[in-house]
């Protein structure tokens, strides 16, 4: 082999070494989130949720969300249309490293707060802990926390998801995803409720959801939402007492959301 040939071979060797090194460095700098739907085998469920996540702000945005604070007004009605209760609350949630937060309000009884976190779950009345309030505080915390973060919470560990076909809601074709929970098996499940979410087939937006909380069904319509925040958030929702086919019996509740504030772990 001549001198020029050896020189050329050596140059090529260095070129490939530098190329491989550069590729490794670039690859190591890229941070990509794992696919949250990797554990789902049903391609239709994955299709619907992928579109829903993109529509609602992106799963990475949700995964990097650190805290959410907002105000919520809730009015519950009886079957005859009269008001059962009305309350205005301040909700403050931390998402990392594990869910925690408070729900606070003032009514005729006094200043009340539901607390959930590493120190446990309990309710306070005028800054004094209410005895035997762990179960009710846990239920209240997670029911509000869960609904706030739908559809992202659908990929929580242990949730059984299935594609239930399509239906028509207000002249829109909607994909149906069913979620079943098993608190007797999974510690991160607070109830054994069954949920059906209805996604606009065209844009992936969550139109409504149906919940079976034995022995009743609740049909929740996302009447008004906003995209001005990192994630799509509800502004006004209505809950109806229905049967399993979503036939409305009476208006059970109305909910107004406002004054959202967010922080990210990337901030």
C-alpha cells in the first residue's frame, strides 16, 4: 500500500470516528419523553387519545406541569329544580413528585379546607382538624383532581381502557373510550367508577363524559372551555342525572372555573 493510500485510509478512519462521536453527542443531548401509550395494545384507543392529547395541549406539557391553581363555583340542584347547595372554592394542586393540594372555601359553618399530601388526607374547620375525615377528604380531593386533568389521567397505571365505537352528540361524530378502575387492586385508584369519554372524531376535543357511580349515572357536558393556557381548561360544565343511554332526567349541577394559574417544572 502506497503512502498516499495509507494517508487516505487514515483520514477516512478519523472522519468516521468523528462522525460517530458527533452522532453520539447529539443523541445524548436529545431528551424525548417515553410514549405514554406504550402499554396500550388497542390501536383505536391509541389513535383517539393521541389526537385528544395533541388537541388539549400535548402530553409533554401535562407531564411537565408542576402546579395548577384556580377558582371553582359549584351549584347542585335537586330533582325538583331547587338549589341543594352553592359554594365557591379555591383549588391548589401540586402534581410532582406525587399529587397533593388543598381545596378551600368559606360558608355558613366557617372556613373549611380539604388537604391531601404526604402528611395524609383530612379536613379542617376553622383551622382545626375534623376527626375521621380521611376517607371523605381523599374522595373529594381525587374526584376534583381527576376531572381537572382528563383526558390525560386516562393513562394512569392500572386503568383498563377499551374502544366502544362511535355515537352522535349534537350532530358531531364522537369516539367513545371506556375506563374501568379497580381500587381493590391498585392503590392509585380511589373509586371503582366506570367512565366513558366522548371525543370529537374530527378534532379530538372532549365533548362530554358519562360516569357510573353505583347506583346512578352522571352525564357531564363540557359546555365551555379555553385554549389560552398551556392545557385546554374548562370554563363551564353541567352535570345531568341520566340513565346508561344518556337520557337526561334532571340537571344535577353547574360548575364555573376561573382565574387559572400554572407553573411548570421547566420554569
